């Protein structure tokens, strides 16, 4: 499997995608008598359809490679359209290409609002149409220059035009089906959702009839499957087994409010809102998963790794961010699992925080040089992340040791102050004062903060600490 990143968007390419593209090229391979005489004189047909042509083998290989390339680029651009709009809405999308197409996971913390669904799904076909237009421009440029490039751009234009229009058919799981369901549900509720599935069944039957007349086995198979899925959902809704409850809308709003509260540092409010969703009688499995996801992040913010893992374990059909699991295992002291997850998260995301948390995990496992060799790493931030996790776990002596090791490599007031706090919590009072004096030498001036800092409370009444405070206060007023 091939993995790479397009900016902040991770992309996975499965070998099955190339295999399917090659099979698709073989299915559409021209047969004798299938083309007009004027077309037979153009590349690649004059070589592919001429028995004994010495160029036939080379032409066939290039033909297959072009199909694989065009299908790959077209599918990637389509999915990238979804991903870029999702990224604009603040989600963390990831793309996976496999078999007949691709899939973009939004990795959203809660259900997507209807207008986000519409715009995200519409962005895929729109991107394909833009690529079709670009291919037409390439066709105009290549005309008269190269038959091979002329075919490549023709194939690109046709593939993207047909695929984009195909995706707009109002039948799930196509983009048009998702758009129709989102709009119908938003404006007509349960009746709209039933109507959207009914429309999908009717359209599927019509396309099946057309495909049968044309002898198109591939199209028939697709819409037989799509239509059957829509019919099953329609019958389940008519029997009352699936209902869209308007009373669930407030739950979605509550979860969104909880996400905002978490982002603004109001963990207690976020916890209260998530628990209220779990306690609501209308709470479904999906809403419960989203509530536990929110509670897991609240626990992480509060340094409670085990509680976070307990909440994450209750998610259903919703992924947990790799860096969230990594942070949880770091907090419970399972450095082996944490380090592996931080490495994966580092490869998935172009994020400075994840980079330095990964570096911090390496430092905690004794791999200091490996941590400092990471591209773009800042030594102060790396040692700060390494020590903070130890501090949250209550390993104060180890946290102090890491902070002092970092201070030797990056002499900053922040690391000196962190080391002082860790020594204070470990009841190493003389060492704590020594590091406070070192922090002062490096530029620390916020004496009022130090006087009220709970982490330094074990030093209250200690003569050396009181003397340091007095000296700093006099210096501040001088």
C-alpha cells in the first residue's frame, strides 16, 4: 500500500485500485468492428486492432498504463474535492483509494450538519468537471503535436465528465444520492428521507432497464446493488424500524456546543453537555459514540489517560484519532504502545504539536538523539512535552530529570521553571529553589504567578523560597 500526504491530508492507495483500473481498461478495450473507420486510423486503435502489428504489444502496455493513470488521477482529484471542503469546515479528512473508487473520511467529532454534507458531496463532481475542462485544454494543445498525448487528454476529459455526471445520479452511495437525502431530510424530515429513497429505487430500476437493453453488465450490476440497498432502507422506514426523530436535533446541537466548550478550554461544561446527551432518552448509538468521543477528549485535556481509553472503547462506527490514543497510552505509562501510535500520527499529520509529542515520547524512552533529529523539531518544545506527561502521571522526579536534561541542551526559562515545579512536587525543595534561581537568570520575571502557583505550594515557608520571592518582588518594584 502506498501512503503519502497532500498538505495535511493523508492519502492511502491500495494495490486493488490499480488492479481494478487495469481490468476496467481491458473491459473497454476496443474490439474489431466496434469502431468507425475514421477512428481506426488513430492511435492506439490502428495498432490494437491490426493483426500482426509489430507495435501492438507496446501500444497495449501504454494503453493500460494510461487508463491506470487517468483513473488514479481522476479518483484522487474527486476525493480531494471532498477533502478540501471538509478541511475548510475544520474537519481532519483522510483519503483512501481502493478497488473501483475512493472514500474520504471526514473524521468529524460529531454528525455533519446538512449544509456541510451537501457542499462536501457536491465538491467531488465539481472537481471532476474542473479536471475535465483542464483535459480539454490539454487536448487543444496536443492536437497536431502528439497522437499519444491527444488520446491521453481525450480519455481524461471523457472519464472525468462521465464520472462526475454519474456521481450526480440521486442514488446512494453516489454523491447525488447523499445530496438528495440531506436536502430532502432537512426540508421534509422523515417524509423527505422516505421520498429520497423512493426516488433512488425508481432511478435504479430505470437505469437497470436501460443497461439491460444495452447489454451493459457492469452498469446493471452496480445499480442492481444500489437499488437493492435503497429498497431495503425504504421498506425499513415504511415499517417504522428506522425513524428520523426531530427530538434528536437538540442532541446534535448539544454535542456541537460541547465541542466548542472543549476548544475554548471549558472542560467541565463540555463534560456536562456530553453527559446530558448520554442521559437523554432519544440518545442513539451514534449520539452515544459522539458523546463518549467528547468525554474521551475532556479526559485527555485533564490528564486522565485511563478514563480517556474507557470512553474511546465505547465508540461505535466512529474512528478515534491516532494522536488521541497515543496521548492516552502516554498518560497511563504504556510507552511502547504510545510511541508506536505517536510515530503513526506523526506520519499522518503535518502538525507541530504531534511532532513534539512524538519527540517527547522518544525522549521518555531514552531515544534523545532520535528525537532531536526529527525534521523541524524544537529541543525546548520536545523536552517540555516529554516532561509534562511524566508530571501528569505523578512521576515528578523523572519529570524534573527530563526538564534538567532539556535545560542542558536548550537553556530557557520555561524548562528551568518546569524543572523547579517538578522538584517541588517531588519534595526536592533545595533543587526546586536552585532551578527557580536558574529560571530567573534566564529571564523569568512573573513572580506573582510563582507565588500563587499550586505546583510550588510545597515550597511555601521554605526559607530559601521565601527569600527568592522577596528578592524577585523587590526587583519587580525597583
